[in-house]
C-alpha cells in the first residue's frame, strides 16, 4: 500500500475514533440536557398548577358559593384529576399529573405505591422543594417521576379542618381528609412522563447533531489529508522520482528544495549525494576512457606494423576513446630545432598549422611543455593552461579551442628520444598521478612498438635479426603491466607473459597446458568457443569478465583481443587487471573527504562532524570551541624554497598540530594555509591550553633539505554557544576573529567579540555601498599638478568617492577594499576611460594640450591577461593621444613575472604610452629587474621627502634615486613636496620634478582648470 493511501486511511481511522468518542459523549450530554430541561419544565408545571389551584380555590371561597355536589367540581383539588384525564386528548406525550394523597376524599386522588414513597420521603425531608426519580409501572414501562409537596394552608381548613366545620355536602359525603393542621403535609403534586418520550426526543437531537458532526469531521479529514499531501506525500513523491531517475542513470537529476524543514533537509542531502555521485561518475568515466584508450592502443600495437599508421591510430584512439581534444605526435628538425607534426587527430588540428614550437631553450618558443620534455627526456604537464607562464606564447591560439590541460610525453626509440606525444584536454587538472602514469605507459608502449617495427624490418634480412626482433618483441610483452596471451584457434594458451603469470598465481608450465575456459570464471567451454568464433569473424573485441586465480580468488579483468588470419591464425590477447580501477574509485572516494596532501579531514568532513558535536552539546549542555589557524606569510615559503618544500612543510606541521589535540577533538585542513580545530569540553582553561600548545607547536623550525623553515600563526577562536549555535555561525565568527588577529599584527590569537561583529558589519556595509557606487558612478576625479623646472607638465589623477550620505570617503578606506573584492577592475577601467576622455577634451585647448595625465594602475588590473588590449581599446574609443597618457606602476606588481610585465609595457610603449615607477625605494627595488623595464620616470616616495632636509638617510636615498635615474636616462619626480626647503634640497641634488601641496592640493576638474589658466597667464 502506498504512503498516500496509508496517510488517508490512518487519518480517517483517527478521526473516526475521535468522532465515535465525541458522539457517545454527545449523546450523554443530550440526555443530561433533556433531563435538566425536563426538571425545569416540571417545576414550571408545578408552579402553574399550584398557582392555579390556589387562585381558583380562593376565588371559589370568595364567591360565596355553597360547597355541594354540584359545585364541588369547581374546586381545583377535585378538578385536577379530571383535567389530567382529559390532558392526553390534547397532547400525545404521555404526560400525567395529579395531586394525590395517602388519605384522599376522592378515589381518583389516591396515591399509588411510588407516590406513597414520595409522600413519606417529604415527611422525612420537609425542607426539600421537590423530588425527581425514575420509576417503572406494573407493565415494566419506565417513567420520569417529578413530585412536589402540598402543605396545608389556612384556607384548606374550611374543608379539611374538623369534620363538623366542613360544609354539609362534604361532611355528609366523605369520611376522610379531616383534622389537618396548617403546615401539615396534605399530599403531593405528581408529574409522570414516559421515558420513551425522553429517549425519542434525545435520539432526534442526537441524530441532528450526528449529521452536522459527520460533515465537520469529513471536512477536517479532507483538510488534514490535503495538508499531508502538500507537506509530505507530494514532496516525497519528488524525492522518489529523483531517486528513480538516479537509479536509471540520470545523474543530473536533482530535487527542487525550498524551506528548512526535515523533508527539505532530506532533499538537500539527496542533492549533495547526487552531486557527489555525478562527480564520482565523471572521474570514473574519465579513467574508463583512458583504460579503453590504453587497451585499444595495445591492440593497435600488436596488430599494426607501419609507423605512420600506428601513430595515426594512436592519435585517433586518444581523441575518440581517451576524450582528449587534440592529440599530435611530432619530431624535432635537427637543423631548425623546430617541432614538425608527424601525425595529429582532433577538432583543433588547425591549431598546429603555422604554430611555432621549438626545442631550443634560447628561443622564445622553446620553453613550453614540448621543449622542456624533449630536452629533459621527462614528461611535462600543465593542469591549468591559462595560468601557467610557460604556455604564454600559445595561450591566445589555444583559447579558441577551449582546452585547459596539456601534457607532453617523450617517445623513445632505440634508447633515444624519437618523437613527442602531446595531448590537450578541455578540463582542468586532468593529469593527476594515475593518469600521468597510464599515459606514460602508453608512450612507453608506443616506443616499444616502434622498436618492434625496427626489429621486424631487420627480420627480413637475416635469421639473427629475426631472433633479435623476436627477443625485443618478447621484451615488450614481458615488460607490459598487462597480461598477454597467444591463443590457438582451439582456445589453448601457447604463450603467456610474466605479468599474467604473476597475476594468475599459476606457473608458466601450468598455464601453457590450459584452455582459456579454465581461467574464465563466468564462461563455459561452449561460451568461450562461440566468443572466439565471433572475434575471428570481426577481427577484434574488448569485453570484461573475471578470471579465477590459482588461489581461488576471482579478479575482474578487461580482455582486449585481436585476430589476423594472415599472421599465423593466432589470437593476441591482453588481459588488464581491473582491481586498479577499484583502487582508483577508493582513492576518489577518499579525496572526497580527506585532504590529499596532509591526509587530514577536509572542510566538508569537518563540518559534518562539527554538526554532530553541536547537536551533542545541545543535548548535554557542554561547551565547544572552533579555532581557525592561518599561517602568516606562507606564500613566502613557496616563493623562497619552492612549492615542493611548502608542501613538505605543511605535512610536517600537520603532524605537530595533530599531537596537540585530544582524542575527542577534530582537525581539518580547510585551505592552502588554513586549518580548523573543533575542541570539545571547551571550558576556558582547556581552550587556553590548546591555544598555547598550538603556538608552541610552530615555534620550533621545520628542517627540510638543509633549511630551517619557520613561520608564525594567527588564531581566531569562536565559542559555543556564546558566539553561535550553528556550525556556520561558529566558522564565520572564528574566521572573523582570525582576520582581526592578522589586522592587529599576526602571531597572536583573538577571541571573537561583539566589537568584531560590528566591525565586520561595517565592512560588509561599506562593501555593499562600494558595489553600488561602482554601478551608480559615484566617483569623481581630482587632479594634482606635476611641476618640472617651474613649469606645469601635467597632473596625477586621483579618484574620490562622493558617497550620497557620508560625503567624500577617503581613498585609504575604499581602495584596499576594492583591491580585496575585485571592484578595483571596473573602478580602474572607469578611471582610465575618464582620464583619456579628458585628454581628448583638452587637446583642442592650447593651455591644456601639452599636459600629461598620470593614472595609477593596480596590480590586479595590470595582471589581467587582456590589460594591454583594454588600454588600447580605451585610447581608440576616446581618440586620446597615447603620448599624453602616463601609467604609474608600483614595484610590488613588477616582481612576480618580469617577462610578462616587460612584454606588456613594451607593447604599450610602442604605442606611445609612458610609464612611471611609483613609490620607488619602498618595495623590492632591484637593479636586476629595473634595468629590464621600459620605464620613463622614477617617483621618489613622499616618505623619503617628508624629512629630507633633516634626516641624512632620507637625503641619501633621494640622491641615490636621482643618480640612478640619471644613469638610466630616466626623469625623476618627488611627491609630497610641501615646503620650499624640501624643494630647494631636491633641486640641489638634481631632482627638478615636483608634486605636492607646495604647488597645489588635488583639485576637482573645474578648480584644476582654473589653476592651469592662472599658471598660463602672463601675470603668473
């Protein structure tokens, strides 16, 4: 039964039970209500009858009528019995009433047994106003019985006092009911109602109530069922549909998720699982394609005996089965040292036409993958083509084909490099260790095949060369990592290599007496025979099965077979052990949860574990702490000692960090130089102890390859529950505290505080405002004059932010933020375009036409791949004169890749753009790279100018900069010149270019133009 049906049936059953209880208690309530109503009605009847009786009795007495046989019937006491007898003629309810006594004058007023019980009860309970009871008559009929006492009053004594005082007609007729006293019980009012009337009335009301309740419960059932349908079954149906899609191989299937309830969390978990399965499937698919390509290559090596055909087939197999975008094989021309393409296959074969690739290290095209692999004899790999500088000469050509990874594998022939196999793949990071080894094996097999071809060619000359060729062929087979068979038409093994002997556990002698069906764990002799006939008919086949080893183990294998009737009529078979693939799957699974370098948990596993600990802490009320550890200046280790040393340093440091923790604590590597710790039972002394141990752990340097490498750390600590009740909140708080530590000077620790949260909030608000400012163009340019030999030569453009609420925001506040979040790129582009537009406007005005504008360029902006194209496009779009544009660069942006920097500067300088080196002397000044840069000007930093007249060191630096610029043929300008004393000193050492408040502060455009006109006037 489906869940939907179960929910409806279950809801119906629950509502039916509730309704049954409700109806039972409802019926009882109706009965009680009718009984109460009947009590009230009986009392009303009592009051009506007794009032009538009293009024009419007094009226009769007041009339003066003589009491006799004819008038006696008018007395209410005598008329009430007759009225009761006539009552059923008017109302068919069975109601009976009468005034009765245990000593009546009239037989019709004689109390029956139940009424006598009531009379005696009232005598015993004189204060009681009435009495209600259930009675049965002699026929067994049930009645509701209401009785009320009738007490003797003064007017009653006229007929019920002394017998001698009674009217003659009464005295002479009746012998009873005399001698009453006032206040004595004379009789009772008796009202009887049949119970069947009450039950009928109750049933009528209950049936009416039942109908209304049934309708209400039905509506409730529909609402409840619809709600469950909407909140549960419909959403579970989507989960089921996604699960079925995954089951049928659609790994792109995802659950639409909204909300944060349990079903939504289940859906998100389901999507995460599907995404992991998809990634796993992609990786496995890639490996399967490589295995298929290797199998096809081995089959080709065995069956093809022409070098050109072999190389063509290998390139085709690499593209069609290995899923590479382009595969080509080339050799080096001995005279030109240029690579010549021998064979190629793929969508980008056009790429190879006219492309320059050299093996000469002195050539600008000789230091790529191919040149390096050819000279070293070692395979070379680039897993991110457009970030590796060695691929720069070819990046523009490769970009249009969409390739992201490239590898070059040397192919040896007769012990020397003969060819180079180059492979391009559309994905990044394709060439991991396993794929690298497999492709190296492919290149080696190609070399073996070429050697075999050489040997086969020599075989035609002499028997000796034939034997030598056979020996080398056997070497190829025996050294293959895959098993190899030669099989007769009857299925008998004629030859096996050492790899298969080791794989199977049998000796060579045992194998050579076997039929291949003895090894196949899934096929009979008949099955094997049919398969061989099919292979011999079509020439080749690849399939998967399992082989049974001598120890009884069953191992999965891939079998590649080929058959050529003109080559002896034998089947050549390669057998690949697929347990390697299973190991690869296991490795991929491990990489999903562990850091590949250190073996520590990765961030995903850490977060999953932290969520469990937070839940446990909520249940038991214990404290937790999350510590974020960031290595200070880790990039300097990579820059100084190389990335390999940096990796080894991280491995050693990870072992130290693990030793700090207890068995219940957790550690992960969450980034290149960042680690996360989860501390359980984290009261204040425990956390303080962990912090101290972490600081101590990095104090002692790590010794690697003869170097003592040390660093410091910045720690940020967030505590549960003070700083957050979710893992995400704790991680954000710890990260914020870490940044706070780094901002305060590093090599310390900080606990998260509300002050940090406020600072982060302000930072986020400023960043949001900055993004809006970029989109809303809230920036303006100010211009600060540059003077040379007392003449205005130009200005430096300085960007200002005109915030709609805060007014002018300091560049010191928003420029670093723009650098961090990447907004410096659109902001820098706007400054460049605005400055060039201003140059164009000034070109038509004589007072401004000769001015240059200096534009500061950020490191991120300069290092974008298309920076040169951006500048040239702006110049073309604005029609600005390139000779009037000066770009100011800082030293720090020039040291990363001097070759690329020089290339970009040279291209722009060829168009007329000039360059000034800003803040010279404050960074990584080095003549080694300075002399290679096509600079026009050096700029003395204002830090040296400020105390230049009083500080000997600053004065010496200024002299050095001027002398250096003079020797290199560069102009020099000093910024921050605020006094005539500073200007005079600079002039005395040969610096004749100035910028500073002595001449002009940064001015808005209109004020600067007025300043220029004033300087240009004759009076100036």
